[in-house]
């Protein structure tokens, strides 16, 4: 800064000059300070502006950091959720592993038990085979015993029929003797050439009586032989008639009236004629004995067809059966007859035969008035079967 030019007329003292110089120096110093301050202010302004930019940047950075923090919080939340899910999955996997271990252990134990069971099953099958063979053997023995029992019952029945059959055979034998005797007498008297027709008639009568006796004996032999277990188509009425023929003389001697009522058409069943004849002989024999003390002695055998079954009624006018004994009449060796007059096998054998023919037998009892035995058998409906 230039010094102030003073007028030439002005005289300045030394003190004033020094003070003036000091002032000038101070003025210069102040100017320099002012410039320095202005420079500092300018720099401060620049720093302020830079600081404002920094603050703005920091604000932006804080916003970004806040957003990143929020994102980090979400990430941490997702991480925590994933960690928990993973922990649960790990726990489930561990549980599954433990369960698999238990399953494998159980499977091993099951295999061991299965092996033991298989060995036990082999022993059981072996025992079952032996048991089955034993059961079959016992069934065969039982069947044989039943057949023997049936045969014993038939023989017992034949024993009871002996007197009546002997009397029935005696009649044709007497007739044969009479006719043959007449023929011999005519021959001795020399009438053979003149009375040839009469001789032939006498011999023909004798032959008819021989056929009658032969028929009785043949029927007895057929009835007495062991019945075949094979069932065949058969007509029912001749079986009933055959049983009546064997008992005919006994019924006649006891003055028992017999009524037989069969349908006009043939009633066919599948069965054994010998066994069914034994059934009717047993029932007729019991009816005969039940009417021993009755005044009105009537025996009725009726037959009716109902759908697929044939129903036979065998009734008598005897004394009937005591109500308390009805449930026992089909039991083996049970009899209401006096000691020595019955084996107790008749109705038991009858029941077994009817069961074997897929039929039923029941009793309708009328104490003091008689009894009715009802037999139901399946009707033979197959076409093309022949009846022997």
C-alpha cells in the first residue's frame, strides 16, 4: 500500500512519523490478516460445502446402511427361520434314523420270530399231518363201527322177525307138501295119463308156493347183507312195501290194521334201499310193540311231496312216549321197553341212516293216543337217472 502523499507545507514530526509508520504497519498487518481471514473464510466455506457434501453423502450412506440393516434383519430372520427349519429337519431326520434303527431291529427280531414260527409251523404241519391221518383212521374205524352197529341192528331185527317169517314160510311149505302129495297120490292111483291137466295144475300150484317162499328168503337175504355205502336212485314205495312184507305175519297175528297212502306218481329219492327198509322196519316194529295193549290197533304210513322234499308219516294208535323221554329216544342204547325186549339201537340207527341220506326225522308225540314219526328226504330231481 502506497504512503499517503501529504502537502508540501505540512511538517511532520518524528513522533508522528513513527506513529504513522506504526499505523501504516498495523494497517498493512490488518490487511494481511484480513486477506488471511478471507482466505480462511474461503477455505472454511469450501470445507463447509465439502462437509455439507460429506453430510449429504453420509445421510445417503446412512439410508443405504438403514436399508442394508433392514435387509440384514430380514436375512437374519430368514436365516433364523431356516436354522430352525433345519434344526427341525435335523431332529426329524434323527428321529427317522432312530425309527429306522428300531424298524431294522424289529425287522431282525421279526425275522428271528418268523424263522422260529416257520420251524414251529413245520412241526405243527407234521403234527397236523399225523393228526389228520389219525383222524382219518379213526373216521374209518368209526364208519366201520357204525356199519357194524347198523348190521347188528339188522341182525337183531331179523332175530325179532324170525318167528313171523318162519310162520310165513310154513304156509307155502305146507301148501307145497299138499300139492306134491296130491300129485304123488294121483300118480300111484294110475291117474297120471287120464288126469294130466289136474297133475299139471297141482305142480303149478306147488311152483307158485315155491316162488313165494323163495321171494321171502331172497328178501331176507337181501335185507341181512351188509348195505353198500353207495346211494342210487330208487323208488320209495317198494321199500315201504318190502318192510311191510317182512312184518306182515306178525301184524296179522296181532290184529293190527295197516293203511298205506302213497301218491299216484312215483316218489324217487337217492339212497340205499336196504338201509331205508331197515328204517321202516325199525319204526313199524316200535309201532307194533307200542300198540300191544291198545284196543284200536291202527298203523298208517302216508307220503306227501312238498317242493324239493318228500315227507313220510309213520303213525300208530299206541300209548305214545312220556314227554320227559322225548329228547332221549334217538340216543344209542336207550329203550322204553322192558329188559330183554329191546336193544335201544333201532331209533339211533334210524336217525343215523336218515342223516346219511341228507334228511331229517322228528317225533310228534301224543301221550296216551299214539306217536307220529315224520321223515323228510330230498326228492330226486335229476333227469336221465335210472331206477334199479
